[in-house]
């Protein structure tokens, strides 16, 4: 019996048994998992969101309270923030959209499947500045939680250097005064850097508003630019000298939050979402929220999430009922308090911590004189663009400028081109 | 004379002996000297390498015991100034570990069992049933190692989706069952097992399956354990593929679930550190239990080639 013919020695029965075993195994495998299509009761609505547990579980708490009040279950699905865009895109193409979602960006793929929330926005008195009409006159999304760009100072360093800072919005400093102050702090108190700014187009846009630019507003159907945008970028370029600002944050993605927390930086240009983190994780020095510099305008940039309800999910009315309940004064106040969110309607909220910091943000939103539309409105508007742009052109082109490959004017021109879908 | 001859005899003998001892000791001492001269720098190099490997891990472990306010404080210190377990408590509250451990365990264990079984079968067939068919098949299997996983990610995904395995644990188990590495390990091992064993078993009337299960598989125990441990480790740490295949948070494996701690605007470092440390514990446990097999098997696996 030669080695080559051994195979036939395995008889048919054995082979059959083996094959049976294998297919049973495969069956068992495909049974474990799969079948995620929700066949729950008729009174369950899915709310897809991201980052809720990171923010104290405010949405989950609201959902639980709603269940108590009405008996309707809101199933909160917390998806990693990097995945929510893909998840909803897939859901839209598979015709499997949830009843509700809390999103930070609106996708042109599903923007036309959103319910009109105008009646709720009006009856619940949502701040009109935060609502963006769609081209056909509907209000497709209501902001659910607001954030604003703001400035944090390392108070201990400022006091050590004997440098003063403004605490009232109407007595705020100009960018020149601010840069002078942080330079003094750096030299006198031995800070490593004057300031850090997050690597984000959203932050640079706030700076542009302060310089009086409209920060690439849409005029007609084209995005435009102005002189002040160039001026802002030139100013920003000058700040990135590895003394006033470290180059590593914008060029190699170093974490500005971590640098500020190290106590080595005098000022941090970021936003209201940092308050909860700083409250918990800064113990070595004192920090404070101060008004943003102006040059010449007092301005900030708004951000945050939107509450949306999808059409034709079989739960259209129930979804709207939840949203209506959510924006009720008492319910919304509790939500904002739990999550540390700035309110989207005129409410006085007693936050469990850092009340003065939150008040500073609320005042700066009220005093916002920015020329262009804030990010909250832009996000909705951009979803209806014929040629949607991808990524964050403002950030990417600014990085190119900082690395020395183009000047401020070219940067602005490139940004406009990219926004217009070139 | 005799005395004179006797006397001088031990005299040359003694120095001889003494010389012998001396030469022996000098030999040993030179060997030792050369030994330490060579081994000292090697040992130092070893410790440097150990340090290079261990430092990030130690820093990571110690950081998980630091309160959030200390993580970025300047100057950095390796040892926490204030020890706290808060990060672990918060992480345990925040992440539904029970569910994710279960999902990951299902994936890791079933994949490991299947991988070991199929690799053993395939490796055995390739080693012992030598004909043109199996040789072509072996080349085909080897060819799969020539394409990086990232390259075949897309086609694999299409196959998984069309099989209806998208968003299910089976979708991560099935594609990872057959690894060329495992097949190769088993084939190389079974090649070293003498064919005489096969022949005598056949003469005794054993069927082919009995030979495989009762003679060959027990022989291959070291390889079996090595592959099992590696496979378990690969599946436990797998990130990209589960990330692509799983869509519903309730099927997430641990590594994918940890991602939700990374927020859009900032990262909750203390919780991320705590959760990461918890996530590696089962793997450490598996390694602690099967350690001797890993080390043993590695040595013999190295000799087999």
C-alpha cells in the first residue's frame, strides 16, 4: 500500500460522519449571533447616540424618566463616536433607521428622511438662533445640547506672574492684550507655553469670528471668504512659534487637553465640554473660565448635538411625542444638569459644579456677535449642499499653512475651493 | 633506589597532579572569565531589552492606579503619589464588562477550538497523505500568507455579508478559523513523526480516523497548546475585523467596546486606563495557566524546523 493511495482508506462512512459533524458545527456557529432585527413590543423606540455614558448618562436618565411617565420604552444605543456616522449611513441604505437619534453631524444620505420638528421647536421656545430651516422650509433637527468655544486660564500661573485677566464679557481683552498677558505669564511664572488651541477647524472658526470674519459663510449657493479670514490665519501662524503656542499640537496631534492639565500652559482655547473633565481631573493648580478675546468682535462658535426623528419608521408620532416631552422645561433642565450641557432654550440651570464657568459660557453665547452662521446652523445647512465636502478643510489647510507649505492667502483660497466641492 | 625512585616519582606526579588541577582550574577560571566577559554584556543587553519592553507596560499599569488629576501633572512620576482604585470602580460601572467578556470569550474560545482542530486535520493530511493534490493544496494555503490581511479585508467582508453573517459573532469566528500559520505548524510537526507508527497502526487494524485521533493528535500536544494559546490571544486582541463586522453594541467584543470611552471631544483617561487593565486580565490568567506549554512548545517548535 503506497503512501499516495492511503487517502482512499478513509471509508465513506467516516467521511460522511465527518462532513455531518462539520455542517452541524457551521450551523451552530451561524446560530450564535445574528438576528438582531428588533422584534420587541410595539412601544419601543430606539435612540441612537454616542458619548452619553461619558457625559453622565443624561439621555439614559431622560429615557428612564420617560418610561416612568408614559410607559414607552426608549432604548438608548450608545455607539462609539467614531462609528455613529457609518452606523446611520448603513441603517439608511438598509432601510433600518431608528425612530430617534442624537447626532453631531447630519448626513446628506438621510437628511430627507427627517421629520419636520417645527411645531415642537416653536411650542417649546427653542432659541431661534440655533434653528436652521431646510431649503423646503422645515426644521429637520433641534439642537439637544449646546457647547461653546471658550477660554480657560491657569489661574495659579497668572497669580504667580502677577498678571490680571478680565472676568466680565464687556471688559474683555483684545487678542493683542491677551497674547501680551500670556507672554508675560510665560516669562515671569516660568510656564512652558503661553497657550494651546485644539487641533480643530471649529476653534479656528471661533477665532475668525472674533477677528470680524464671516468664516466662509454661504452667500447664495457658494461659500465665500473675506480679508479678515486671511488676517486671522496670519495672526494664528505668528502665534505658532513654539513659545506662545507649541507647534506639536497642530502639526503632530499632541493633546492640548493633556498639556493644559500638566500645568505647563497659561491658557487653553477650547470649550465648555472640558468643564466636567477639569472639575474632576485638575487638582494641582487653579483654573478659571474667562471671556474670549475680541478683535474687534465678541464672538464664540457653537456646537453640540441634534435631536432628530426619522420618517416612516412606524413610530413617527411616538418619536415626536418623546421629543416634545424632552424639551419640556422641567425635563430639559434636569437633562442639562445631569450632562453638564448648556441649554438650547432660555433657562436658568443650577449645575452641580462649576456654576460660574457655565454662566460664563451662557453669557458669551448671549453676547455672541459673530457675523457668520454658527456651527450649529452650518451643520444642518451643509447636509443639503449639492456637493457635500468631506473632512474638515479649515483644519487641514491650516495645518498645511503651519507646516510652511503655503501662506495664509493661499490657505483661505484653498479652503473656499474645498468647501465648494472642488 | 626504590625510595629514591619512589620519592621522586610522586614529585613529578604531584606537580603533575597539581598542574593538572591547576590547569583544570585555570581552564575553568579562564572559561568562567571568558564566560562572564561574554555573558555580562549579554545579560546587560537582555535587561535593557526587558526594560524597553516592560517600561510602557509598567507605566500603563501604574497609571491606572493614579487619580485623574495626576495623569498629566508635571513633573511626571512613575509611581502614583496617591494610590486609588477609583478608575477600576468607575470603569466597571461604565462598561458592561459581563456582556463584552462573554462575547469576546465566545469568539476567542470557539475560534481557538475550531482553529486547532482544523489546523491539526489539515496539517496531518498535508504531512501524511502525500500526493499531488495535497501538495497543490499546501501551496495554496501558503499563498494565503502572502497577502496581508488588510488587502483581503474588502473581499472577505463581501463574502461575510452575503453569507448573512454581518453583525453577528459568527462573522468574526468563521473567517479566522483557518490560519496558514497553524496548518504549517502542524504539518511541520507531523512530518517529523515516523511513518512506521502509521504503518504499524494500520497493520493492527486501526482506521484512519482512529490513527489520527488516538495516536497522532496526542503526539502533537505541544503544538496543540501553542497554537491554542496564540489563537486565543489573537482573537482576544482582535480589533479591526470585529470593528468592521459588528454593528450592534450588544455584539461588541471587548476591544471594540473600549472604544466608546474615547469621546468625540475628549477622552476619559482614568476610565480608559482602568478598563484596559481589566480587559487584559483574562489573557494574563490564560497565560499564567498555560505558560509552561507556551515556553516548552516554543522551544520544541523551534527545533522541529
